[in-house]
C-alpha cells in the first residue's frame, strides 16, 4: 500500500491561476522523480465549521479557497529519497516568499496507508 504526503492550504482566489501553474510544475517534478501519483483539488464544498473544518485549519480568509492535495509513493523510504531529489530540482523554487499562498498556514504530513478499497 502506498505512503502518502497530504497537504491543506489556502490560496487567494486572485492567485489560483498562478497556483495551478506552480502545481503543474510540481506534479511534473514529483512524477519525474518517482512519485506514484500527484493530486491537487480546489475546495468546492468546504463549509467553515464552528469548531473544526478545512478553512479553520488553514485560517482561510473570505478571499481564499482551500486546496487539498496528496502525493503517493511506494514506501516511506521512497518518499524520503524522492523528496530529497525534489528539493534539489532546479525546476521548483522553494522560496516561500514567492509562493502564491501563505506557507505558514499550510498543513502537511506523511501517512502510512492501512486500508485501500
């Protein structure tokens, strides 16, 4: 079963096209280094909850949309090796100041799969 990196972040609505271009490049880079899949989703039905919700988790503002994405790998070891290559790839700028979103509000983490139907 795959190892998964998951991400949730908020992108200003007026920067969605910029984010999509960055995501396309990111997907090409991850896949070229061995990721099994790379998925990006724009929030369509993500209400602001009273206690918890995707928008609350990333402190989304009224002019922002929530992005939910994930990348899959064969294993945690493969993920670690691929991530090292991705971070060194000149096609990506890892300068958080140039990103079309506030990286400080991004949630991310690695997950070991235990069930897939």
